[in-house]
């Protein structure tokens, strides 16, 4: 299969929507990372997403919709969920909520669970595709399962490290401005919980809810939300964390005062670091050497950056 690169214009948007209507997966930009989109109501289209990614079918997907009204047709919202939607949608927040009976979402999207992960993306091209297509889109990150997430169309289209030749098309929207996946919030026994740190700091969510988030320990067995596998976001090369200097034969990704040939942010800016994280991992991995990464503080977006780095460095 030849993977087409579609332009960020009305013709490209229309072509993406037409391919989606035909049941083909299409990579689209969001503000977080590129997502591999497919019709969330069509089991065969969703199966093609799993097939292209090599993703385990027990790992649920995030459903993307254009607005809160569309989300409420799929999931059951309480006052707390509506407050978060009002504060952070459109944006980099996913909520895991009860699946509304008769919502029409393919069971493969939810991995057979009675909950659904759902968000409203802020990226204008994602919004344009959703509205042109006219339905909900399941869209995990547009990369081979477990590998580095894509923040540029070139990452997706690469036939070796990406999905080039496995999917119909990529809608090129440039670099993703946030650069790490969405924050995922769920509820357990009525208490809100941080299921995955991401592009919105947990402290901002807690401020809206006026209560602390539970932080569940890593669980065994099948995940209940996307992004919970212990080994994920991984380069092909080995990855060493909290490095103050490169060892012989390593490529070092620095941060702040740690000098390196590549740096997440020489100024120690966590927003810049999050936006550059996956791009620099792709660049370092292409070098072929083992990778080392300097320490990154856990504050704010640092929690999401370190979550991705720990999973990328986990045993495979």
C-alpha cells in the first residue's frame, strides 16, 4: 500500500473524510500527537487500526468527537465530568466515562468494557476532519504499537519506524504543539483518578474539581484505559534515564543545565520539552546508538514527560 500525504487544505480534508467513510484508517494531527483515525462505529475499520499498529486488542482506544454534545451522545456525564469538559475541551484531556447504552460504538474500541475513553481535540484540522466525516473517530497514536509516538507527518509516514505502507494516508498538519498524549481522568467508586498524566497538568484538573486526584498503582492484567501498558513509547535502541553525561557510544538528550548534542529545552522549559520529546527520541533512535536522557523534574508537564520516558525505558 502506498501511504498518501494529504495537504492541510479543503481538498486534503475532504480526501481524508472520504477515506474514513470507506473504512480506511487515516493519520490526522491533533494538538497532542498524530492519531490513527477510523470510524468508531465500524468494527472492521477499527480492526484495521489495530492491524496497522500491531496493537493488542485488549487495549482500548480513545474516541474523538467535535464537541460536548457529540460526547454526551456516547458517554454518560455527571456534574464533575461536565465541569472538566467546560474547563479543558477542546483540548488535551480524555475522560473515561460510562458508555451510553445504544451509543453505537464498536465493542473493539472499548475492548469490551462498559466505559469509553473520549475527548474533544483542539487541533483545527482534527476538528475539520471530524465535522467533514460526520461521526466519532477512534484514534490511538499513529505509530507501531509500543513505539515512539509521532508528532510530525514524517514520523507517521516513515516505512521503518512508522506506518508508511500500512495505512492509506496521513493528513499533514505540521508539528503537534503539545507533543505528549492527553491526560486521562477516570472515576473509581465516585472518586476522580489520574489514569495517565499528559498534556494538562494534574494540578489544573484538581483545581477545577476542588479535590485531589487518586493515583492508582500500576495494575496487572488488561488495561482499563489507553496508555497503561508498562512498556510503551519505546525507541528501538536502549534508553537510560536520569543521565548527567553520555557514556561512550551513547547519544544524550539533555534538559536545562545538562549539556548535550540534543536538548529537550536548554532553558529548562517543560512546555518546550514536552513538545520536543518524541521528535528528539525519533532523531536519536535514527542515529543507531543507545540513548540517554537527562533528569526532568516531576513538576507540571514533567510528570507526563517522565511517565513516557519510564515506559519507553521499561523492559520489553
